[in-house]
């Protein structure tokens, strides 16, 4: 029997999360993508806290196509992370394919100064 999109994504997500986890020094950059918006946050999995977050709903995020908005969110997250003293992170694509909006968010974060 074929899996639904959500079941398939959750299966991929659990495989990724077995390997990727965040610490205070190297938090996990988790991405959530909905049909309209995109959100990213840096998470310390040891304490279970979010250190920095950025969303396409925030003021100051450039308008444009979804891919352009995702890149702007990545840059905004990187700026906030560097202010908070975080320079490196691990990337958690959250079960999504590394393509399109997820890829452009990652590129934007790299351009902003995050290393992963």
C-alpha cells in the first residue's frame, strides 16, 4: 500500500533525526514549509529550547516568489544567529527534499554567514 505524502515525510524525517541533533555550540537548523509560508529555527536538542527563529511572516522579509522569500528568511535567520553568537549548525531538512524553497533557505543562511 502506498504511503500518503505526510506519512512518507514523517518516515524520512525520523531517519534524519536519528542522525542529526543540536547542541548549544552547534544547534539544529530545522525548516518547516507550508503551502504559503516557510519557517526556520535553531534548536538546542539537549535542553529542548529554540535559540533563534525566523519566518516569512515577519516584517522585513522581502516579497517575491516563494523561493526568493525562503532565501530572505535564511539570511534573516543567519543575521539573528550571529547576533546570538551562533556560527555553525547542522541542517535538518525535516523530511523535505533538498530542492526549491528548502535549498534556497539553506543558501540564504550560508550567504548570511552560517556554516553547515
